C-alpha cells in the first residue's frame, strides 16, 4: 500500500515522504505542502504520530486530508478519526460507508469495503462538511465531492481500481498533492484558499479525483487483470496530460 501510494505521487511529479514516527510526523507536517493522514494501520505509535501531524498541519495552515479507513466498523480507528475531526481537515476522502460511519449516521461497511452507495452517503457528507468545514470526497462508481453547498459528480473510473491494494489510499495522497497547489498559490501571493473548504479546495479535490479515475480508465483499457492494471495505472498517471483530462472527464 505504501509503495503503491508513493509511486502514484512520483508519477504525478510530487515528492512523497512517508513519515509516521512521533515527533518527526509533527516536524514534517509543518514544512510539507500537503499531508495525508490515513487510518489504515493505526498502531499505538502511529496514532500518536497522526495526532501530532494533524495538530502541526492545523497550526501551520498546511492542507491535510483525512482518510477514515474502516471507520464505523472498528472502534479504535473510529474514536481516533473523530478526535482528528476537531483539527479541521481540509478534505476527507472515503467510501460511502466510511463517510456515513464518520458522521455517526451508520455502523460503517464490511471492513474497508463499502456496503452503501455514494448517493446514499450524500446527506452524511453534507453534515460532515457543515460541521467541520472540510470538503468531502466519496468514492464509488460515480464519485461525489461536496463542500456542503455545492456537489460535483465525477463519473470516470474503472472497477479494476478496487482490486488493487492501496487504490483508495493513493487517491487520498493524490488529493493532498493537489491541495498543496492551493497552499503554494497562497504562499506565493496568489488567491488564498479558504481554510474551511472554499471553492479552491472543492475544485482541487474534484480535479484530483478526475485525474486519478481517468488514469484508471486508460490503464484498464490494456490491462489483462489486476496485476497488469497496477503498473499500467502508474504509467498512465505519469503520461496523463491536460488535453486528455479535458477530453475524457465526465463532470456534473
């Protein structure tokens, strides 16, 4: 999962660093352009590091993404995720059941697998966005991205993406990379993004989802199965250009 996520970021031209050690996590979050906090393996030391990173990102104004893996189903990560919510994530990315569970409106899915559809989770996502100021991205056959007022639907993607370990986690990291561009724009004197999920954050989160799912479509076209899809997906992320995204993206 870590390897796949790092390779996806490298393919897009980002500079990944996987820092999950207490003390270092907080130090890194203060100097990073964007941070992902992924609850996939929340051992005790990593839980400490996650909270340190979220506090540091919050204090430094670093955009950060919360990926609430299996929240609602398992108690340790559910309690941790709700503690992290108080530190104002810029975006939250999960499947429908995770978003419903995080909002306290359901019991989650089947482990990391969703048992709900994105449209079913829209009310929960709207509630989360209003309560936290975060943009909420719900993965599914049609991805939903909402700031609580406006909702963008991205109808790209391919089922093979769900058969590669780390597919959802890498999307969270790609989202953090895209949000880092809004952060850099503000730092260089450009239009400052709202720290509580303004239009810039909504657009960047939707753009990350679109690029990621279009690359999945292109990879699937030549893949023989999940194994070949994985490496083809990294190649397609690397090769993707703006003209291809504009021609293929299906937004509503």
